[in-house]
C-alpha cells in the first residue's frame, strides 16, 4: 500500500504553485492552499487563513491539546520556482526509487510529510505532550514574506521544524545572506565622442575587480565548522541603453552569503565601508542599495527540539548528527527574531531543488513523514 505522504505529494505536484515573482503563468499558492484546507477540515483540524498578499494566504493548521507552553511548529512553503524546461513538471512520475515533479524536492515532499503527521496525531491527540501547529507558508522562494507574517502573529512556540531538502540530516546551522545592488553613475555621450562622456560600465569594472580580487579572498578566510566559508558572488549585471551611447548607468546585483556568527546588518555596513575605502582614490561614482538582509541559523544543540529530533532519528535508524548547509531557509528568522530553537529537516537534496529534473527519493519521503510524526509524539515528553 502506498504511504499516505506519497499520495499527498502526488496531489501537491499536480497543483501549480509557482511564486508570482517568476511571472509567466505563475499561479501562486492559492489553489494548493484551498486543497490543503479542504483536507484539514475533513480531518477535524482547525485552519486559519492569514492573508499575506491578495489571494495568497498562509495556512495555519492547529491541533491543540492544552499545552500552549510546549508548542511545536512545523513550517513548509507552498510556492515553487518556475516550471522552466522541466518535462511534465505537474505530472508526478515514478522512475525507479525517485518521484519527479516540480516542488517534489523543494519542498512539497516535506509539506506532505508534515500534513500526514498532523492527520495521524489528530486521531489520538490525547497521546501528545505538546500543541502542534503547521504553517503552510507563501513566498519563501522570493522574500520570505509568508514566514515574516507568521512571526508577526507572535504565537507561543517553543520549538520549530522547517521543511527543506536536507538529505534527512538534522540541520542546526545554515548560512544567511546580504543581497545588494551597486549602481555606477556616469555621463551619456555619443559613442563617436566617448571623451565627452563617462562610461558607467568602465566604472563598474573597477568595482567588480575589487570584489573578485580583494573581497573574495578575504571572505575565504572566514569559516564555520558546519557551513563552510563566507562567499560573495556578482549574480547580475545590466548597463547601457544602446550601442552608440556611452552608458550613464550600470548595475550589478551581489549575493554575499554570511555564516553563523555574522550579523547581516553589520556585514552590510562593512561592505559599504570597504567599498568607500577602496574606491576613494578611483574615479568611480556609485551608490549601494540593500535588497535583502537575512540571518544565518545557529540553533543551540542543547535545545529540546534538537534532542528530540536526535532521539527520533536513532529510533528510525537515521543519522543523528547535527549538520550545517550552505543555503538559507525560513528557520533563521524564527531563531533570530523570536528566539525559537529551530531545526531544518526534510527529504531530498538541494542539488535537485530548482533543477531541470527535480526529484525526491521515495523512501526519504516516507521516512521524513514518520520522522515528523514521531517528533510530534515525543516532543515535550522529556521536559514535561
């Protein structure tokens, strides 16, 4: 018999929930939210909609047992990246031990397992030692606005699990990011008389050279034992309007990955300070624009949610070591902004997320679902 989590995952894949940020036919999370809400109401679970954007609501699903001081939060996002060139992205397809489909790995596989856990717990809520809340969130693939809206509710939460592909490892640390744009400002002129202008692209060349030759090597010296080194990447560049005009504007967008222990606001100030010092004797007229400042995750290993997760992994024959990953997630906001001990856990590998052939191992979907269930059943027991 097929595991319930796989049945749910198949249905989730069939529902297009591409984040509207990616445009071109993106439907957002509304249809998937409606489907999940219907399932929860059939199971007698309380569902609250929290509007984040018009037509895009977080679903907050609750199973209350009278223990608000020991509330375990499950959180996973409903949105996916664009369908891209993936073949039949909305058709769940089994090939050997893999299930293919957009969102199968990132992160509908975790969402299906978490929903399964709540369904099972709802059958015998008296056996729980905690309250359970599942947030099916919007907008993780763009700006984390769904998670930030959830935080604004100030719900009492003592521990949290965020669903992302971790290859079934308990992630207690991950990187954050400081994303920003640099604009160089020149002077337009006819390309036949370039001496009359000031080429903003040439100015930007000096900025890029500084990032590549000075900042990158320095950041390689900053390291975290679980997450690796801090990094910086120029990911986008745009400049000029037409071929016969000296460009008066050039823009790059930069992604600086921070490691646990670094403050994103302090890092952004450091970047501006270093740029100012490096460019002060060069003819570079520039401005810096912040795009996204996001915390890293660094959950204390003595937290109850960490200990319970480790015990559950041992029960299921899974690895119980705490690990780190180089990407970011909703988890860091819960920990840094609300002080909630949070781990990241889920089936699949980040290497398959966003890819042309997105897939998740079938056995990991099943194992993750049982992990979420046992975690819910055991959380609060040891510190009762």
